[in-house]
């Protein structure tokens, strides 16, 4: 008679075999942007061509290795099922709430690095702003875009200094490129400047592993400030719907 733990092991083994089988039937395809650097993009090696060589059909839907999203996914579903390391965002939003900022600022903090943890990290402020733009007040998306740039520049009027963590992240010799300085010159006189600056102020540079903030704390703020489409994020034909679909099905071939 098998013990409970033996039966659990057997079940887990069967489940992983089943998963392998499903993945083996159709080839998940990583986009060139995720492989570029590991391979020279001009190199003929590519997931898609490899799949063709193997006579495998491309994966054209959800990747069976990650949790299935609901048919009409909400922002909360993306937080729960697709975004990694959400504590940074949750802690930033909590800080903004504790510091007494209004809901637009709290939402901007909650979403400011959504691209880093769900989509693309390079130029994440711009990608993140574009993702949420159809669903939030223009002040929120403007601030998310601007934080990409503003975080490199001190603002003594609010006590913001160049983050010490950046010396560790980027090296002591890092200086922002000219296009970043140009963007800063544009952003610093904008009417929403302070909202972008507040994202930087409430950004948690020292990630605190001792604190856990629950997503549920922000459910009402999201409900009031994020226009969730009835069709689900990705299926409402908004200008960024395709980006949400890519996050939903990151290895869909085409
Ligand atoms: Fe950021
Ligand atoms: Fe951040």
C-alpha cells in the first residue's frame, strides 16, 4: 500500500509528464527580442526555424507551462497570474497611500514598473505607460512614462536624491545618455511633473523582504481608477490590447 507522500509524488510525476507531452506537441516560440544577445539576431538559429526543422506546429495559444488566464482577464488577474515580484509595486503603492497621496498617485505607483515584471524591462516607463494608457487618467500614464527619466535626476525641493542603489545597479560611472537628458528637460516643466516625481519618491529602492502588502488592499482604488474593459484586457481592441495579449500568451508564435 503506497503512503500518502508516495501517492502525491506519483501524481506530481504524472502531471509533469502530461505537461511535457502538451508542450512537446506544439513548440512555444520565444520572440527574437528575448533571444537577442544570447544569439546574434542575424544568426539563423531561431525558435521558429528550429520548430520548422523539427516538423513541430507552433504554439498558437496559451503556454501550458504557465497558469491559464480567465477568458476575460482583469488587471487583478494579470497581477495574480502573470506578473512576477509584485511586492515592489505593492510596497510603492502602500508608501504612497501612507504618505497621504491621492488615488491617481497611488495607482501610478502601483503600476509604475508593470512592464519590468510583465513585459519588457528596457525603457519600461514608456512601455508601461503605453500598456495602461487606454484605461487610466492621462496624469497616471504620463507619470509612469516620466518616471523612466525623472528617477535619474535629483529634485532637492522634495528631498529626492540620485538613489544610492543606482550606483550598485548601474555602476558609479553611469551617466544618463543625451536623449534621457533631453526628455528630462521636456518633462521637468510639464503640469504633471510632480506626479512623475512622486513615483520616484515612493519607489522602494531598498526592497523590503520583511513586509508583505496584499493586492486586495488596492482592489477599490483599481476599481475606481482603472477602466477595466468588459471584454477583458487584450480583447477590447484598444491601442494596447495586443500588448496585454502578448503578456497573456508570451510564447504564442505569431
Ligand atoms: Fe521603474
Ligand atoms: Fe520601481
